[in-house]
C-alpha cells in the first residue's frame, strides 16, 4: 500500500513539474509577446514609409496588424501548453459555424471597414454627418469609426452602420456654399434689402467673388418676405462666414430701419354679422 502511494506521489510531482514549467513558459511567452507586439506596432507606425501612407489607411492597418499578431501569439501560447496545433485547427473548423454566428456583428463591422478603406466615402480629418451623429473623423479602426464632435465628444460607431447609412461629407470639396435666409417686412423696399445683403457678403474677406454672391427675394410668407443669400467660401471658413454674416445683417437692418416682423395675424370683424346677432 505504501509503495502504491509513493508511486502515485512521485507521478504527481513529475506531472506538476512538467505542467508547471509549461504554464510558466506560456505565461512568460505571453508577457514578452505582448510587449514585443507593442514595440513592433509602434516601430512600424513611426517608420517613414508608414507616415507617408494616408491617415485613413494608417489607423486601419495599425488596428488590423495589432489584432493579427495577438491572435498568432495566443495560438503559440496554446501550443506551448501542449495542445496540438492540428487539434486547435480541428476545433476551430468544427466550431466555425457557431463562431461565425456569434461574431456576425464583428464580421460585418470588419467588412464595413474594408469597404470604407476601398471606396473612401470619407477619410480621417473629414467633417461628416451620418444622419445621427456629426463630427470630424478621428480614426477608422478594423471594427469602428470614431467621430470627434464639435463640443469635443468622442463617438464610436460600428463600421457596418457607417456603410449602411447615407453619409454627408462636408470636407469632400474645397468649396462650400453658404445659404442664409432672412425675413423683412412687406413695407420695406425689396431692392434695398437685396442691396444690403449683397454689400455685407461681398465685403466679407472670406467670401469668394467667383461665383458671384447672390441675394434675391425667395418667398412671400404669412407675416414677412423671405430673402435668400448665397455665397461661396473655402470649406474650413463655412461656419465663420455663416455666423459673421448673420450677425452683421441684424446690425445693418437695425441701422437702415429694415423691420424684421414677428409672426402676426390680422382679424377682421364684420359689423353686419354682429348687429344681426344682437
């Protein structure tokens, strides 16, 4: 009985030593591998050739490279623990359907990232609107697109959402047209109002003179006449011109006596109908 226990004890010690060494080696490889991957990715990102690549490709490539290297590291660590590589492949193949269903969202996001990279509907640094969120593209990773809003909030959006939505890219063209609408009273002279709008827009240093600025009476409203002012500017100057002209028009209207009426309703009472009721 004592000999059997001794043999069992020796077997456990031998097994513990063997397994323990494998576990320690796997942990060491994992730690060193993660540090090495971080160094490799950082070195590639800082290389001269990588810097010359478009920023959109940079962020996507960096994300894909990091994930690929980490997956290879995990497979290597599993191999060190004594699990045969053929067994790992067999398990992954048999569980392929289940993994595909579980990662359906991630795979669609990855496919969306590839589509963004190929068709380039927007790039890093572009100001876009996808119908739900508006902001500057901060980065495009393997699964997500990150937008930085005007008030400095970072929004993470799945790539599949970006490729399935209608995206307005405000930075795609160098020039943008500023469309402004103003109201004035029916009693004000139309030519005078148009002249004021044209003068303000033409004198703004950021407004292009070709194509020429346009100011016209747009429509007859219930309480006022509505005018439209259109001016072309460099895309980065859009909001500066928009706010400047809006403010200057209000000041000039006040100075020139141009009335901006409030919504109003005229009520007419027929005296004959009142007398009949009495």
